[in-house]
C-alpha cells in the first residue's frame, strides 16, 4: 500500500467540524465555473498552496490543519 499524500487546510478560523455541503451546478451571481463551497485542501510539497502564497505575498491563513483522510466508515481526523 502506498503512503497517502500529506494534506493541509489553511485558515484564520478555528476548524471545529466538517459537514456535507450541496454543490449546485451553478451559483446565482457567480461566474461559471465558480469556486465550489467546501473544505479546500492542499497537497503538501514544493508547489503547494503555502508556497504559492509566500511567493505571491498572499495571506494563506494563520492556522494550518493537517488533514488525514481515512477509509469509508471511519471518522475523519483534524489536527492543528
């Protein structure tokens, strides 16, 4: 079994829970395609979100959460 990639979520807010969000095909008032709602994660590595933010002087959030995806029927784990 190969190792799972490390995933991170960046935010200025405390991540307390994750819930399902409906993903409509279009969003009124938004261009198409639009940025969907939900938890965005970055695959950690050389070209990750944090690196892009630092290179472009763009704030990526003061808190980093490591995201671990587990198999179906197991709970998700979130750690800061």
